[in-house]
């Protein structure tokens, strides 16, 4: 009786992945991890940028590693220098083998709130609890100044030892695309508030001013402020926001002329009394004059009250 021989075939060994591709993916993951850690989609080293990289945002475009590196370096430096108490956060999600979507935010104390923030930091009646809060939930509300809001903010600071500081918060989405060598080839960036302004959904001039202050830090090196302002105004519908035109003046709303805010006079008297009792007549008079002249403090108070 003969035995039949059955040939046993083993499956072929798995094909080894190219070492270069494995390394490039590891390099890409490292770059994205750094972006998340620093909260900044511009936090990419020159060695990780392709020579033919393309950058595109709502207001600026450039091509080539030299131009992109100069822009991102300048932007990072200006943000740290000009945006007070800057805080960043970012999260990334892979949408392909070499593509990521980064959602990020940048929060800072805007120029129009700095006087109020300085007052809170130097409060003369002991420690004051400072509550920072963005006002993005007020995006569709028309903002205006009232002395009643001013009085209530400072009265709360005296009674409860708390002051709410409205801060700016800018949110954006960046799409990062890498090549097979792990080099960045494309960076597309959009600001959420620019989209909302261009769609006519922003009614709050404080938020509109926050956007403009943030975009000031994005001015490319070598470009004049005048030219940059022209570009921003061309790309962002700033004047669709109530109160943002050059002839718009804070405090001159229709209900003021109609007597609808006469009650502010009572609050104003209380505000004068509070300041004088708190700081003394000399300092109180000086502070009120300064706040009236510069308007840095008063423009933020409605937002501080409602935030």
C-alpha cells in the first residue's frame, strides 16, 4: 500500500514595510505631538518642512520653505510679545496616512481689558479673585457701555472680592499634509470667527476687535501696517459688525438719545462714591479722569458683567 505524499505549503512571510516609510510616519507623529503639546500649529521645525510647502490662511498665503518659516517664526514671536497672558491649546486628528486636522485655540487679555485687569491685579483691599472668561457666547449680541455695568463690576469686587475679566478667545482649524518623507507640504488654516464675521453672524464689536488684535500678530515681516490693514479689511468683513465703522462712537446708541439710559446717572453717582471711598478723593479723581480719557476700562465692562 503506497502512501500519498501531501505537500504542505507555508504562507509567505509578511512583506517588510519600507524602513524609510516607517521612519517618516514616526517623524510625522512626533511633529504633530509637538504641535499638540505647544498648542500651536506653527510649532514645526524647519527640518520638518518641505522645500515646496504651501501655506494658506484667511488673510495670507505663501509658497516655499523660506517664506513659510519666516512667517511662522514671526507670528510665534509677535504673539508671545504682543498678546498678554497668551494661553494655547490644540488637539489633532488623523484624517489620512499623512494628513491631520488640528483644532486649536488662543486666549489672551485683550488691549481693551488691560486697564481692568491691571486694576484687579493691584486691588488695594487685599487679595482679589480674578475670573477670566471668554465672551464667545455673546457673539450675536450688540455690545455697548453703561455706567451701571461699571458700578456693578466694581461693587462686586468690593463686596465679594471677585472680579470677572473678559478675555479674547480665537479658535481655528489647521489642515496639515505631509509627504512620504514626513515633510510638511501643505498648511491650510481658517479662523472660526473670520468665517462668522464674513457670514454676518458677529454682532459684538468686542469680539470683532479681538480678532483684529490677533491678526495684527500675523502681519508678515517687511509689510507695512497700512498694507496689512488693507489686506485684513479686504478679507474680513469688519464693518458689518455694529460699532466698528470709524464714525461709530461708544455710548451714542439710540436709546441714550431717547432717555432710555437715564438710570445710568444714578449708577454713575454710586460709582463716583465707591471709587472715592475706596481709593481716596485724589486717587479717585485721577483714576476716573484716566478711564474717561483712554476708554480702555469702560469699553470692557458690559462684557465683564455678562460673561
